[in-house]
């Protein structure tokens, strides 16, 4: 009879269905049920006057409405809160579909107004849902730009009630709800109702931290929040790290391991202090890599870079293997972090390159400019000549050059010059580059512009229309900026462009580069336009030349020419074809420039010369040298000293049968 009466009462009292009410009806006497239901039907959004505030917060989706023994319900009319120890108990890791539904609905909302409107339809607000709502509001504002809440949201009664719910008695929040609410407030500006909520949540977190009542997951969320809020100088963060070190890593979830790295990343200056703990985490992390999401892998790699964990080779190798399968699932920012980490640790393999090629080819004209520039930078710095990637990027740029920023244009064009490659649409590509430069010349920083034009010259796409500008005193002054002098690399690039204008652009009649801006050698220790000689190959060639020519007197090594280039080995011939001692400076009819090209002068794993080596050999030929290339992949095939001598003889004198030595 009580069941029927109460159903009728529900029709008149509230339009909301109350989870747990039916369960309570079946257990408790009818007279007590009416009191309980009356208390449960109290609307949680009430006027905000302190004396009238009767907000009811109960985790309706995680707890039954009856007590543990089924009889100890609170008196009617009194606020119902669990005992403090109940809120500190671990929450169940599995939730029913009905319990998860509000959280899924919350994650699907796209604006703060939708979140607040959704909350206003609820009869009760569980603590976990309240903190999740704050976090969702922060995520929305972060996605839309600067994380700053609009005034309308700050003044909204639902939002104020949401903040007041968490502020009035944070001790009643579960550990998960507490750290989640704090996490959502870390980035939001502390204005309006947030200004008093933050200290309240922080104080409660510190109390529970000192009691040791926070579990691993809660410690990780709290640590990340503190790292963003106060940085490495936070004493509470140090306490979090100490407690994490005492925990058994076997109890850490994969995302908790990533959080540990992100927490330590916030204090890189104390890496040495925590290195022993880091070594343990590095070794353990190898086993959890297969369970990490693409986002977690990118965060982990970024943290390893910040912490300079170059010695964690097993972990880096495992990450490299699993990154391959996730490439299509990475966001643009995540893929950029992965590429930066691989560059930092020197990691590259064929499978990763193939996966990149497939990913870029699948995107084609929809390839994002940021992704294109990141991938091209990776290929450039690793000397990877991937024709599928280069061709797609070239086509993409020609079709939608307006989408690329000046820095992105420089980042995608420079690798073509560095790796000495012209795509099938090279004429259209460089016409587009010229068009962009003509219309946006002053939008490019001087150093970036110089690098871009120098890269074009490496592949014989000479920037003749811009040479008069870059050799002008005004541009050189902009290039120098506030420094007392130009840097060595810029001077070398200017000099090589000037030499290009003389040797390859005889039609150019504009201003010349003044001698004070010209270098004397392109081969310098730190910023060279030439690749140093491979000493191992050089010694082998020297032995063969001595056997062939009969004496060390007949060739010179590392010869600096008047044209800024350094020749590996120079041999002088007279008019009759006789080899002259290298000390002779008269009656020289021909000079032979022997280029001992080691692996570093080629694209990775190929026989394709780099751009700076190609332009060097091209210029030496134009200057009258007979250029003889001795590549490493040919020398490696020789099995004896006699074969080496025969090989050098064919290379040096096959076109000069009258040569004598």
C-alpha cells in the first residue's frame, strides 16, 4: 500500500526519477520512507543566501540510498552526508551503464552553456560529477583559445552553486572528486567563485596528503596539478614525489606511469636527485608501453627529452617499435612531439619511415601545414630522402601555398636543397616559392630568408631575382640586427650565393657582395658548408695513391682553394700529362680534385649526394678542376690493396692515357 501511495506522490511532488528510491522502499518501513523521500526530493539548486542554502549532494550513481546495515538512515530534514572515512575509501573501478551515462553525456557537450544547462536538469549532483563538470568547462575553454571563463558563466547561478558545492565542505568529496576539481582549476583564472574555491581544495589536498590517504592515481593527478600551478619550488609537490617513490610500481596503471614522468618533468633541475627513482621507472615502463595510448606515448617521449634520459635505451627502443602502429592516430601536436623526441635521441628506422610515408600519402592534399613542416624537418635532420613524402609535400604546397606560414614554407623547402632532390613538379614548386617571396618578402625574417634562398641555389634553382636584395646594405643590416657582427653560417651562405651568381648566373649584373662579408673557407668546425672528410677512408686512399704514384710527394691533402672550397686530395698535371709534385706552382696544365666521399656526404642509406656536396663539385668543375669522386660504397667492395690501386688508376687516368708518374 505504501508503494502505491508513494508512486502517486511522485507524480505530484517531482518530475525527476531518483536513483535508489525504489531500493529504499523495499527495505525500510513506509512511515520512514516518506521522510526519506521528502528529504531526497529537495532541489539542489536553491537561493544562494547562506542561511537558506540547502544544497543536497549525494553520489547517487555510486552509493545506495540506505546505510551499510540497512537501518541507520539519518533523521528526516537533516543533510545526508557519508561519514568522512567513506569518502576516503577507494571508489569502485567498474561502473554500470546507468552510472556512466551522465559522464558520457558531459563529455559530449561542446560549450559551457550546454554543461550548465545539463547540470540544471539533474535532481542531485554527485561529487564526482561536480568535479568532472569543472574539468569539462576547463577543457572547453582551453579548446576555444585562452582558458578564461566568460563573465556570463562566472555569474551563472548554476556555476556558482557548482563551485560552492565543492567549497563548502571539501572533506565530503571523494579523493577522486577532490583532485579532479583541483585539476580543473589549475588553468582557469582565479576569479569570481573560483578565487575562494582553489585555497579550500588545496588545503584539503594537503591534509589528505599528510595523512597518507591518497592512492597512486590521486597522487598522480595531484602532482600534475601542483606542477602546473606552482612548479618545482612547491614543497607539496616534493611530498607527492616522495610518496610515489614509496609505492609499488606494480600497482601503477599505465597512465599513472606517464603522470610520474610529467611530474618529474616539471622539475628538470632536480633530475640528479631523483635519477635512481627514474631509473627504476624507466626499467618498469618497458613492460607498460604496449598498453599506452598514442597521447600517452607522445607525453612520455616529451618527458624523456625534458629529463634527458638518453641512457634509457631499452625503453626508447620499445617506444620506437610501438610508435609505428600509432602514426595514423596521432594528433598534429602529438606527432610533432614524437618527431622531436626521435631527433633528440637519434632514433630512426626503416619501418618508422615507411609508416610516415603511408600516413603522408593517405592525407595528400588534406595534409596539415604543421604536420608537413614537422615531417620535412625530421627527414632533413636525419638525412632521409623519402621521395614519396617530398613529392606529396611539394604537391600540397603548390595547391594551397596560402595556408603555409613563412616559417613553414622555409621548413618544407630547405630539405629539398639539403638533400639535393627535385620533385616531379619542381618547376611549379619553385614558381610558387618565387611568387610567395615576391608578395611577402618582408614577412620572412632575414635569417630564414637567407636559408631559404641558399637552399634553392643548392638544387640549381638560382634566386637571381632576389640577389640584389640580399646583397644590399639594408638587408645585411637587418640580417645583423643588434649584434656587432654577422654569424659565421650566414656569412658562409652569403659567400656561396655570391659565388653562385658569378659561376652559374653570368647574366646577373646587380650588386656584388662586399669582401668584408665574404669568408675565406666554407669548411669550419661548427657551421660548415662542407662535410669533413672520413678519416678511415682517407687513410685507405692515401695508401693506394702512394702505391700508384710512387711517393707521397705527388699529391696534397686538404687543400684550401682561392674559391673557399677545401679539396680532399689534389693532384697536379703538366701539359704532357706528367704528375707534378704538389710543391710545384708553375707549368700546371690541369688540377685533379679527388673527393673522398664518406657516408656522411650522402643521404641516409643511399648513394645520393647531399646538396652542399653537389654544389661543391659543380662549382669545382666550373672553376676548371677535374673532379674525381671516390665514394665509400665503391671502396667497400675492394678486397685487396692491389684492387685498390687498380681502382684508383681507372678513376684518375682512364680519360688520360698519356699520363705518366
